[in-house]
C-alpha cells in the first residue's frame, strides 16, 4: 500500500525569486518564466526517495526538476544563479532580491545534493536485492501506481498554491486598507492636536486682548490727562520750563499713540487666526469622512475574506474527498496486483511440474 501523498512529499526549504529559462534557440539569452517573483521550494519524495525543485506560477509548473548528482548550482552574480537540467534539456536561472537569499538557496542546493547522494547509496543495495522481481513483474501496473499519486500531488499542490495566493492577495488588500486607516487616524490625531493648540492659543490671545484693552483704556486716560495739562499750560501762556514740559508731554503722547497702533495690529493678527482655526476644523471633518469610508471598505474586504476562506474550506474538503476515493482505488489496485502475482507464481509452478 502506498502512503498518502502528503506524507510522501514534504517541503524542505522555500524562497522567492524571479525564474528564467535559457532560450533554446540561442542558448545565451534568458526568457522570463514568471512575471513576478514566485515561490521556489525543495521537496523530498519519500516514496521515490528523490529530491525535487518545484515552482508554480499561476496554475502551471514552471520548475519541476529532480535533483541529480551531476547538477551544479553556479552563482553568476551577486543576486543571480543557475543550474542545468539535462532531463528537461534546459537551464534554469533564479534572480533574488538580496545576496543573502542567493547564498541560502546555494547552500540548500548543496545540502540537498549531498542528501540525494546518500539516499542513492542507501537505495543501491535494495535495488540489487529486488532486481529479479522487478524484471519478472509487469511494468505497467507499477508505473500507474507510482505516477498516479504523483500527478495527484502536483495538481493538489497547484490548487493549494492558487487558493493560498488568492487569500494572500485579499489579505494584502485588507492590510493596505488598514494602513490607510492608520494613516488617516494619525492625520486626524495631528489635526486634533493642532486644533487643541490653536484653541489654547486663541484663549490666551483673548485673555491678552482683554488685558490690552484695559491697558489701552489706561493709556487713553493718561493721554487725555496729558492733553488737558498741555492745554492748561498753553492757556496760562507759560514759557521756559513749561515749553520743556510741553515737549516731554508731546513725546509721551506720540509714544502712547505708537503703542496703541501696535496693539491694534496685534488684535488684527489674532482675528485673522480665527480663519485658520475654521480651516483646520474643515480639514478635520474631511479626515473623519475619509476614515468612515475606509472603515466601510475594510468591512467589505473582511466579508470578501470570509467568503474566500469558506470557498477555500470547501475546496479542501472536495480535495480530501477525492484523495480518499483515490486512496481506496489504489488499495483495490494493490490487492488485484497481489492476486495476479500469486496467480502468476502458481502458473509458473504448474509449468515446472
């Protein structure tokens, strides 16, 4: 009996890279096998005792390569490497985002190659022991038993990757919506903080205005008093020291008028800041409106993710049901093969008699 395909082939290492194949006509130029970076993974098939490199782009396999002892992975640049697959009659090239990813893939390629060498050495004794039985037994049924689960495994793996990529795409959309919502919340917080500061400044300015108004009234009273003194001095027709006092009073009056003008300008500036306050209020309302729109969009994305997860669950259930039926058919086929083998041995014994 053959084990379940999930137990037969296990992932060992996975990374993302841009996949290329050598141009079969020129053997020099590279042809992109994928539009974007895709997953490139090492798998170990315990049923066949081999290591494979698999990469799926969309719904088709762009790399399905069995690692052999003659293969060598060569670094041609800081972020690019290649190896030749004689069975597929092609050369694969991988372009990585960083030099570290290229180094990790190269080291894993060496480890897998060494493991394949050990697996081959261990399987040689077993192959020699079963040589006679392999020659005598019919070849078609074993090939069907071996290739059937492998093809099913590849199709199941392609379906898994397709569904997973769709789920990752939806999650990415939700993540982008969450990032947009976070940015709007930060912008809203900044506007609220600026609004608070501006309100505090306006309150302080209003308090200063009241204080300046009191000072202005005091200055105006002082000015009127000084004017009355000047008029009184002029009425008495005084000269000498009165002229000096008149000059001092006139200078004080001019200083008070200049100070009054400066205070009027400050009051005008504070009144103009009120328009900035209303502008910030309007920007805050716009940010709140955008935040609500993002929340509605996030709700829609969450519903789409739930629907996708339900579809994924249904697809997995259908796949498990098909795997169960296939396993049952394989078991029946194994029993038939065993019965045919017994019948063949019985016929051989009868012929010997």
